[in-house]
């Protein structure tokens, strides 16, 4: 058994050439409020880790009423939300805090129960992603005096940072329109369809608006039947594209696929179609799926900037931002033909 004494905050301070209070601020995540530089904070945290120093979170909670826990609530673990969770975890650990990540499956009751449980654990703050009932959750956090911020879902009562879904959808639709094959003269099959998502949620609503903007700008016909947006469920997406295929007698001329989960469900059906038929349809996906580059046909994609979303959410929270809405323009990844 080692006789080495446990490193103290004063030992870390001596090695870092900083005061004990500066080290404490770096390790408890309050260094920004103390106007300590990020470079200094990162150097102190690095030294502390190298020396095997760990904070006693139970003691800290008793002393400061802070648990050192920061929570992220996500609706599911698709690629986009998993990227959000990974970046969130990195940001939390960089502040020498502990991340707690929970999936609520887009269930408002589950969201409320989770927040109640987190309140009992004296959670330091909560990051909500894609929440179903953001205003209710904000009121719940306000009653418990829990700092909170929303990602991928605007909230009228708290700071929010979201993807500029309307601009992203407009960019993607314009790319789909530019990739259309010559008209076949087959009626409904000449149309472009929007598939997937929940039109009652702001993200899908704004993507439909961007899709419609681009269609109108180029005088392309658009009817209500061309927008199929009831759910993000991948199994429902498979059924929807299969039903559309049967109704049209083939694939439409263009297809806007709303999210990577809907993309997966769509691919289950279309993967078995002849390559010539697939290439006659211009595909676009509002999300980035790297394996899409390996398909037998081109797919244009929009990539949401998850790292920027998380970084801005931390900035809003740590600067005690009032209820504001920030939008981050996504990136377009045109397919290579």
C-alpha cells in the first residue's frame, strides 16, 4: 500500500504557481466568474489530474450546496444527439464537474419526473435538448432555483440556442432542386416530398418553412400532400416511404428527409430498389450521416454544428443570460456525383 499523502489544493497551488483560491475556482468551474484566463484554468486542471487530485463532491455539496453534477436531457441517442452528449461531457469535465446524461424519449411526463429527481440530487444546472414542453420545464427549474438552458428547442422563459432550421432547410431544398433529373411527365412522381419529423415542434415547423421558401422562390408547385411530417420514428418512416412509393408507383422526383432517424427508416425500404430508380430521385437529408457517402446514389446533407451549439449554451448559462434565442447556421454537404 502506498504511503504517499493525498495531494491538497495547496500542493496544486504550489505546483501551478497560483493562489489556493485561484486553484479552487479552476477546479470548481467558477474560474470565468473570477476572470481567470482559460489557459490558467486548463493548466491547473491538468496539474491536478496528473497529481491524482480529486474533489470530494459530497463534502463540496455540504459546504456549498453544489453537487458538482451537470445534467443533459436528450430525447434519444441518434447521431446528432449523441454528438451533443459527447461534446457536453467534454465541456463539463473541462470544468472539473461530473456530467449526467439522461434520455427522456420525447415523453413530457418523463421529462418532469427526471427534473424532480435531479432537484433531489442538488443538480448544479440542467441542459435540455429537444424538449417537448420547454416552458413547463423552465418553470419547474425556476421553482427549484436550478440554472438551465435549452438546445435545439426554443424556450420563452430561458436562454436557448438552436440550429437555424429554416435557413438550413432552404439551402438543402435548393440543392435538391438543382439536382433534379429531367421531368418524366408522370404527374405526382414529378413532385418533391418532405418526409419525417413532427410538424408541431419548432425544428420541423421551421424546416417545412425553409423547404416551402425554396420551392416558392423557384415557382415549384407545392401541395399539402407533399409534406409528410407526423413523427421522427424510424419504423414510421419506413412505412411512410413504402406507402408513398405504392401511391406514386415509384419514387418521387425529389425527397427531403428530415433527420437521421428518418433517413435510417427510409433507407430500409429504398436500399432494395434498382440503382437506376434511386439515381432518378434527388435525395437530401437534414442531418449528417457519414455512411451516406457509401450509398449507391448521391445524398445531399445538412450538418448541424453540435459543438458550437453546446459551447454557446455554456456561455449563455455561465453569463446568466436572460431569455434569448440564438441561432446557429448549419453546414451544407452537397453530394458528389
